C-alpha cells in the first residue's frame, strides 16, 4: 500500500529534524531527509512547496496535534485554569523535547523578519489549541487577549527552555510558574480597577460598548 502524503511528510520531517539539529533547516537537509525517508523529489516538492520553511510549518502543525492528543488524555477539568495552561505549555515542550535543538533552530528561523508573519501565525495556532484544550469558550474580546497573553507566556518559556541544560528542567518549570503568576496578578488588578472605576459615572459611560 502506497504511503499517504501525510505519512511521507511525517517521515521526511522526522529525518529532517534529526539533521537540522546539526545543520539547521536548509534545502540540503530537506533533500537529504527526503532521500532517506524514501520520498521522491517531486513528492517532496509538493509536500514542502516553500522549501525548508514549509518543513518548519509542517513540524509545528504536527507538534500542535501531538500536544492536543496528550492533553486530551489528561484530566484537565479537575485542574484550575492556571494548572491547565501550565500543563498545555509543558505538553507542547515535551513533544518538542526529542528534537530540542532542531526546535531551537526552527524558532530562530521564524524570528527572521522575512518569516515573522508565519511565526506569528504558527504561535497563534499553538496557543489557540492550548486554550481550546483548556476549555475556553470565549467569543468576545477576551478571545484575542487570552491568546495574545498566552503567546507571550509560551514564547518566553520556550526561549528559557532552549537554554535549560538541567535534566529535570526545574528552571523552566519555575520560569513558567512565575509568568503565569504575573498574568494572574495582572488579571486580578484589571478586574479590581474596572470595579473601582465603574463607580465613576463618566468612566462608566466612556467604557460602555459603542453601538
């Protein structure tokens, strides 16, 4: 039975990540990965039309899917919201762990100005999946603010993780806990400020949604 395009893509990406840890995401790495995975050049070009950056995009989407599977097998409903978010971030990093250096190089590639838009889109997909797994059902402005805040938490934690050489990764866990605590304190402050300012008629009228 002929492998599906998805199976070919996973095979090529798996091989490429091993090589990318040493050589980065390059055309040569992609071509060599295709050869070793048994993917012909025409199929490889169709799977990764944009070359190495398409490989990074495929890898990110795969990692999101793996994270969602892990979270689905976790009893998130029994956790507080901050615990759910921490579990989601840790699950994503755990998926990347076997190819940590390749993930670091992928993040570096996405940080380049020419790939900034793609990088923003990929991290949005990641944090959106995290929030949905955590049970978020918001549809108002909070939908976007939650994802924007979590993007900052996940992005900064990933950077800390890339430089964490400890076997237990305690430093990363502590960093993540601190970032989440910062967010929780800000949300509490925002709620108190809103309640306090609502006592002032002028502010209350100004803050009302425009029709």
